[in-house]
């Protein structure tokens, strides 16, 4: 784009510069006025001058909405409209970002205080971090608040490293992650009563020291049980939850939108036909709780080799649509062993079935294990921002002699976690945890038992208490 076209884009998108009532017609905020949900994750609530922040997460999860909410909040706090600059990087080049940064500054030379820049979907551009680094080093951008968003983790670690030391004096965390609603948020949004939301979430390693909180919360389980089953069907994408509240189910339009994201975004670097993507999703869903055999996956879905299969999975991980779970070896991830793969949301795991009924519906027990894995990762992300992108701290453990396994282990989890979606006897399912000598937590369907070395907790209640 030339400078005139880019200037026009700035004027068109920054409507608050001229219209105090801009929120009424903003395409991201307008639908919220009629929404039955009051869902406010607020990942940008504490941004400040000279801070540099990176907000990541899958498409359709609400990152643009959160940017606009942050802008509206800053305006209400008295920030001059011309100090707030927004633009999306869709269809742009990295050089266009540099032009927009400089044009956004020269349009209003009377502004003599730090600006707030909101640069949406910048991580999709090759070389984005070099531009931001250079502008941060050599222009007044060093004193401004800069919020960058992205739906791809490709090159993200390189970008984070490139921008090291350029985050300003702000002490708040620079890395922000926005994923589909947690189960706790799903319950709040759909009016399901649960444990006191004012109580801080339990850390995974503190489950054994929190038995009183678990006991106090068990009276909420009947309501949470139905909500958990619904969550495993609906997932946490805000649009899906709105559909559920309004009609009882996710509408076909959003399913199609999510499918378009998958085939249009997740595989943009590799040529894959829709039937090939569908076959991949169907195969991954069918083996959701077992380590992925890449050679077999490639053969079953018509890919050239295991490297191609691993590339497709990497695309899903990069687009925040799924995550790997490495095998544990002496407290470290075993990079050469087969890895489990989970989707980032139940609705994504159900996509193959929803798009083509010939693919089976994923089993509730598999989805429950997936969401427990996600909850543990999210809990660790809350403690150490950036942990989710690395995704090596929640691992599965295999006894090489008996070939039995523990679903989730890790030094920051404390004891192991086993997902056994049962209503009855669970102790037989916990033998591997007991044999490892450390005890652990068994996430059941409905059983609650608090013993000295082994705790059984309904998965929905456990995930709610974890704040995830």
C-alpha cells in the first residue's frame, strides 16, 4: 500500500479521533450490546505508558474485542483520543507497519504525551519484530505503550528474544495469552453457581493442601456436573457460548467460521485440501489420549511421510488450535519419544464430526482428559507467563517395564494427575500413581475421595478450583 492508502486506513479505523460516540457503531463492540453474556477477560486492563505487550491466542477468541475495550477504557479515563492509534496488519507488509507508525505520529504533532499503539495481528508478518525493535530503539516509540497481537506463535520466541530489554519500565507481565473461556468463566457466563469466585484459584501443586476448599466446594458439584458436560460439548469460544445461551447449541454458522479458520489459517504454509484437513482432524480426534504415531498418521491421511504429518501438527500448535504433551524422562521432556496431542477447545476437537458425520463424535472421557491437560497448562501460564507457548512443563510419564502411564506429571504440578472419567471404583485406576511412590490426583467423573496419599475429585470441580 502507498502512504495515502495507509493514511486512509488509519482515519477509517480510528473513529474515536472524530466521533465521541464511536462505540455505538464499532463492528467489534456493537454486537456486545445485545449479547446475553457478560464475559470480560480483560487481558489488557493493566497496560501503562512505555510498556510493550504481546497478546496472543487463536483467531475468533476475541483479541480485537479486548483491544477495543482497552481503548474505550483509556478514553473514559481521560486519555486524549489522538494519543490512541489502532491498525490491523491483515494484508500488510512489515514495511507498511513502519509507515503506519510514523504516519500515525506525524498526523497529530500537537500530542506531547506518550501514545498508545494497538497493532493487531502483527505476528503474521515476516520480519515484524525487526521493525518493532528498530522503531523502539530509534524513535519516540520507546516512550509509548505498544500492544501487539497475533494468532500465530511461528517466530514468536525469536520475536520475544529480539525485543528483550525493550519493554519499558512497566513491571506488569508483557506476555498475555487469550484462549477460549475457562470452565470457571463458562459457568459465570451461563449462570451456573460455583465455588466463591473471590477465592484465588488453587495451584496444581497445592491440591493436596487444599482439601478443605475441595470439601467446602462439593455442594456445588451437582450444578457443575451438568455444566461440565455442556462445556465438553460447547467449548469456550465466546460466539459458541452465545449460541448455546441463546439456542441451546452452537449454530452452524460459527462451526463454519471455525472450520474456515482451521483450513485458511492453520495450513497457510502448506497446501492441504479440505478433505485432507478433515481426515487429519478425524484421525487426531480418534487418538486424542494416546501418543501420536506420525508414520501411521501420515499413511492414514495420505501425507508423504512422518515429517509432513509433524508439520501439520506444528501448524495447529502455531495457530493456538492445539498443543503437544511430551513424554517425561527424568524430569525433562523426552524430545525423541512420541507425543500426545490435544486440541485447545472441545469444539475444535469436534470439528471433524460437525463438518462430516461419518467422523465419530469424540468420547467425553477423551475431551475431559484434554480439558484437564489444558487447565493444568493454563494454571502454570498464570504463574509464569509464556509457559503455555513453551508447553513442556505438563508431560505424560510411562513405566517402561509395565507400559502403564500417568497422564500428567511435572515438577511444578507437584504430584501426578490421572484422568479417569468414572462414576464408580477409581482406586484400580490409580495404581500407577501409587506405584510411582508419590501419590496423586485422580480426576473422575463424579467421585470425590480425599485420602492421605490419593485424592479423587470430579474433573469439572477440580478444573473450576484451578481457575481454568
